[in-house]
């Protein structure tokens, strides 16, 4: 059983059978009770304390009903005041840096640090939104492996190990990815006006070319796996690291300032250092004659 965090509210939810009366709101109710899972879809973990608070203060059925006991309303008001202070603190750069450093201290088994204003650990970069509420483990700061991680050091550490596990599962042997890359480029070439093919189009086609053998043996919806956007860049990094560039069939064109910053920018970000804290925008991938 999860720890009781809101005794008055949780008792009211149970006593009034709200889980059955409001089935459309069960996900929120479960999170308030500490059951179900965190908002991060890739993590099989219970909701974090701050997630439970956010669900509670945002759940209108526990605020607008005149039959709600005063003890429950008082408890929710108290939680709201606590949460407002917590959220205000999370917005500060100092609090974000403290949380990042706290996370890295628990990941001593891998090379980690703070570089280019980004936290990194192993092959992954730890990023957060401006509010400091949603955190992500990414390949460069652009391609998340696990996102919507709550601002809790335990969750950030556990999600790092899960992200590494998922990353390893995404990476194909170099020879196999080389074949998939060729297929992806050929498919994307059909939508291009020249042999200068947008790398974002190749990345999109990789979601097809990178399907497992089960799909190709029986191509149907049930066998199709929705590959994350990071699957392509993860394999591309690994491929470039192990592939002899002189024997590569492809060249990559760095994006111009206009291509990278224009209104309709269509670029892909390639890491330029081992930590992944720096990346350059690439526009086209061209197949050598």
C-alpha cells in the first residue's frame, strides 16, 4: 500500500466510492491515492509526491461539490499553499542545479558532469523545462528517451538506468543499421526534388525501415512498433562512431543559419562532442555517387 499523504481526502474518496462513481477520472484519483503510475509513460513507478499534490489541487470534483467536508477542503487548501511554494522554488536556477547535482552524485558509476550549461551522465543529457517540473533524459538536448520525469532525485536516478536500458534496446548492429539507413534514404528520396534529401525525412522513414523482423514477416498493424524519435539518432551516433567514414555511402550537410533558425526550419541535431552537450544542425543527407 502506498503511504497515506492526504488522510482526510483519501478517506473521503474511499468512503464515498469515488473511484466507481467517477470512472472517467480514475487516473487522477488513483494518482491522488498514490496508486497507478507516474505521468512518465516509460516508467513503471508510482506517482511521485509532487505529482500527487498537483493532481489533488487540480481535481475540481473535490472543490466544487458543496457536500465536500470542511476538513477535506482545509486539507486541499493547505496542500495548495505547500505546492505553490514548492513550484516557486523549482523555477529557480539554484534549485534546478541542486537537483541535477544531487542526481549525478548517485550516478558515480558513469562519467558525468555539467558542461555547456547541461547535465550529462554516460551517453545521456539531463534537461528540464523552464518550470523545473518536467525532466528528461535525452540524446543531446533535443531527443528524449524518457520524458515527464518528476523533479525527484530518486525518480531521476531510476529513470536514468531505465533510459540506458531502453537506449541499448534501440541500437542495432552497425551493419543492420547501415542497411536500414539505405532503405530509409531511398524511401525519403521519393519525396525529394533532388539527391539532397532532408535528414528529418530519412528519420521519419526509419520508423518504417527500422521495424523488427516480425513486422516484415507479417506486415500488419499489430506487429508495428512505434519507434521513438530518438531511435534514429541513437543508431546514427553509434553508426558514425564505428563506421569507417571513408567507406560511408553518405555525406551530411550542415544547415545554414537560415535553415536552422527560419520559420519552417527542418533540421536534425547531430552531437559534436562525446557528452552530447553540444550539437550542430544538419539539413541534408546525400548519397555518394
